[in-house]
């Protein structure tokens, strides 16, 4: 099959170096022509904490993706009722002409939870998953967690594990650093860092 679009859902609060690393690994897999970032308007899994507004998360994503035309940002999930369920997003993509199986990109920690998503059987019926390793999630744990939905060989038919070194980076840690006035440095793409980290005052002395 020729390389095609791969959809990358998430909260992106904010987009960080781990997100860009896994998007690049997807592009390097040979299956993917473009990675389409799909920021969730209202993610179902974030435990009620307050998020950066959608428009701000979107702006930071546009900054992060501007340098590479193969990284694109879509507001598709803003068109759907909240919360942002992947099964609904996939159905909307199909209704607009995308041919199943649709490629989905996600981290192993997200895949771990797939059997508990809204209509996970719709998700696996319409999508194939590219999964990135995430520190702390072993492949055996992942297979066992997803087995109720994808037993045995079904896992290998539906899931491809991306070859890449795990990247120790999370939006939670970045928000913690920023809240303490600390600079997340290389955990953020430089353009995003420039937008989020206040500049020290000019030394005019
Ligand atoms: P938070 O810390 O707020 O939970 P996050 O860093 O996991 O956020 P999300 O926007 O929730 O970021 O993640 C979007 C997608 O990117 C998810 O599929 C998640 O598993 C994946 N992801 C995020 N960071 C990494 C990483 N460092 N390695 C692999 N996958 C990642």
C-alpha cells in the first residue's frame, strides 16, 4: 500500500518533543506520508483537570508543525460533540471518504487503555494502529492489556510497534516545570519553548 495519512490524536497540552519524535518515527516507517495531528476539543481521559484552551493548544501545534509539510494539524475533533471519542472521529473520516483501515498513531500507554475506550470494537474495525514505545510500558504488558479486544494474532494484524528508542517526555512534567517557573528546555520544540517560557529581562546595567 502506498504511504498515506496517519492520524495522531491527543490532548497536546502542550505539544512536546515526544510527540514530534513519534510522528517522525511514523514518517520513517514507510507507511506514512503525512501525520495529521488531531487535538481533542475535550479529551475523555484527562480526569477533569483544566486544560489550556483548544485555540492555544492548536496555535502551539501549528508552531511545532510549521517547519515540516508532512506534519499537519486538523480541527476535525472540534466539529464533533464533546467528549472527543476516537470511534466517532474515525466514523467522520470514513463519511468524508477515508478508506478503512485508517492509520492511527499513539503511544503504548494510550494503547494499553484501548479496551476501555468508547466502542473500542468500532476503533479496531476501522483502524490499524502504529504504536510508539513509552518508558514504563513493556510489550508483554501491552499485549496482555489489549488481549480482551485483540487476542493472539489479532494484535499483530492490528498493531505495528514503531522502531524507535522510547522518549522520556510527558506534558504532565512540562506543565509542572512551567508552573514552577522552570524551563523545560529540549523537552519542548524550540518554537514552542520560545512561546511558553518567559524571556529573562534584559540586563541594561
Ligand atoms: P499528559 O502527560 O498530559 O498525560 P502526554 O504527554 O501523554 O500528556 P498527550 O497529548 O496526552 O501527551 O498524548 C498524545 C499521544 O501521544 C498519546 O497517544 C500518548 O501516548 C502519546 N505520547 C505522548 N508522549 C509520548 C512519549 N514520550 N512517547 C510515546 N508516546 C507519547
